[in-house]
C-alpha cells in the first residue's frame, strides 16, 4: 500500500498545492455540460479545487473560453467544443448537465434550438449516463413553476406555464427535461438528481446577458436610465453564484432523487431592486418604468425547506455582499471593453 500511495503522490499536480492528497484518492471524472457559461464555470472551479478530473463540453453559444482559461493546460482539465444536441461518447463517473441558454433574450433568440438543447441534448446526456453508469444532475429552473399561483413555491407545486407563450421554449423545455430524467431513472434504474435553480447572479455573467442584475448594474455604472419592465411590482429572489454551486455539489453527493429548489428566499420587487443597485453603485442614473414583457412571472420565491432538511444547505451570501462583488466585476469588464475598443 505504501508503495501505491507513493506513486499516487508523485501524480498530484504540483502547480496546485490546494489539491489535497486525500481528495486525490477520491478523484472522479466529472463532465460539466455548459461548463464555459456563468454557473458552469464556477462549478468547474469548485470541482477542480477538490482535485477531480473535469471535462467541459460547451458549444460557446453564451459561454466563453475566458471563463475557464485558468484551468487550460492543467492535467485534470479538458475542454471540448461540442453541441450536446449531437451524441457524445466519453467515460465519466458523474455528469452535471447545465448546457442551455438561461437568459430570456438568449433563449428566445432561437426558440427551436432552445427546445432541441433541452430535449435532444438532455436525452443525449441521459443516454451517456446510462451507457457508462454515471450519476447525472440536471439543472432545471424555477421557470417550471411558470407564473405561480402558489407562493412561495415548494417542489410539490406543479406549476402554471403558458405552453405557447414566448417563454415556453425554455419553461416547457426544462419541464420535458425533468420528465425525461425521471423516465430514464425509472426505466433504466439510474441515479438522477434534479436542481430547480432560482435567479442567480455573480461575476462572469455576460455583459449582454440581458437579465435584470447585469442590466441594472451596467446601466447604473454608465449613468444610463435603469429600465424597469412594467410596473416593477413583480418580485424575484436572488442568490449568489457560490451558494448555488455549494447546493449543486451537495445535491449530487446526497442520496436524494426528487427535485430540490436551490435559491435565496429573500424576495424583492424589481422597483426595490433598482433602488438597491442605484444606491450601491452611486452615479446619477434615473429609474424608469418601460413596457412590460409578455408572460412575465409576477412573484417568485423558493421554499427551501427541502434543501435545508435533506442537504443541510442554505444560502450564506447576503444580497449586499454578492452585489458588491458583481458590481466590482462589471466595473472591470467595462474597463476591459473600453480598452479593447480604443485600440
Ligand atoms: P449561461 O448561458 O451562462 O450558460 C449556459 C452554457 O451552456 C453556455 O456556456 C452555453 O454556451 C452552453 N450551451 C448552450 N447550449 C448548448 C448546446 N446545445 N451544447 C453545448 N453547450 C451549450 O447560463 P447559466 O446562467 O450559467 O445557466 C446554466 C444552467 O443553469 C442552465 O441550464 C440554466 O437553465 C440553469 N439555470 C440558471 C439560472 C440562473 O439564474 N443563472 C436559473 C435557473 C436555471
Ligand atoms: N427586468 C427588468 N429590467 C430589465 C431586465 C429584467 O425590469 O432590464 C425584470 C423582468 O421583467 C423580470 C425580472 O426583472 O420581471 C427578472 O428578469 P430576468 O430576465 O433577470 O429573469 P427571469 O424573468 O427569468 O426571472
């Protein structure tokens, strides 16, 4: 045994001393689809720092190489340019399936492709998991609850989704992804996990992501009008990305099969949110109510009792702390953008 341990020790990456020996012994091969995106890249950091071997599959529709460049060249890391609508043949122990556009303007840009990614893409990932006997976690969404008539939303709520509205490609796509997951689990006796993710924000969101956090921060930083869609009385609950990543890893490691909400239950109206961001950033932006968007869910807040009970998980990062980090990130992004356009 001592000899084996010695051999293993020589293979621990020297460049990254934070990778502990014990973790190395528990090393897994993990696929992260959509790993070059916002959430995916933070998950990749977490898994790499635990010493796992991580394979990212991404078609770079909304993701960027820059989000994972810190790992390029590391012997435990591999980046594959691939569209999950096409089958993939690799050997892995676990799959975090995150590939799908998440921001409304992005997923509405090509609704048919959004449906294909969430249906065919999910079938391909479930098929891969079945072939290699891997555990698979699906990134679902609070959008499966639609414009909810139960508040806050527990996992037992079946939802209220318009099947032919502008958001349907995403909402129904994710609902089918969940259905597929449980059909495979039952029929093929597979180990599955389903995370219903609520609004998440943080560094590495795309400058033109189009979701409310990035829009408001960028508008405030550039002294532009902060655009509130509709009355602004609709609510959302925002979680910081590191809390979500902790929840995803805890869910994968648990024995729990049914869907689990992962979100921060602190709820704000969009009007309040605009004021919070304006105060945090400073400057002289004004807040303006503009046209409402179709089928905008009016209230959203997760009931996280299940995550608390089963995973012993709850969000740790307050809105103020999380927003400050995100504002700092966007400030740097703006500088970088201006610098590259002045050249
Ligand atoms: P994102 O757009 O930053 O990341 C999605 C990634 O998937 C990108 O890197 C994109 O290039 C990739 N991708 C898209 N289609 C693909 C395809 N066909 N083949 C391969 N790669 C593809 O979005 P995100 O915010 O990081 O979201 C990640 C996951 O979490 C998504 O499944 C999303 O539905 C889910 N989710 C996110 C939130 C949130 O608030 N961020 C909320 C609920 C659910
Ligand atoms: N929103 C807004 N101004 C913006 C972008 C979004 O008022 O510039 C509103 C949007 O109408 C919704 C909320 O903010 O009520 C959250 O929108 P987002 O696109 O971030 O996520 P989702 O609607 O998917 O929760």
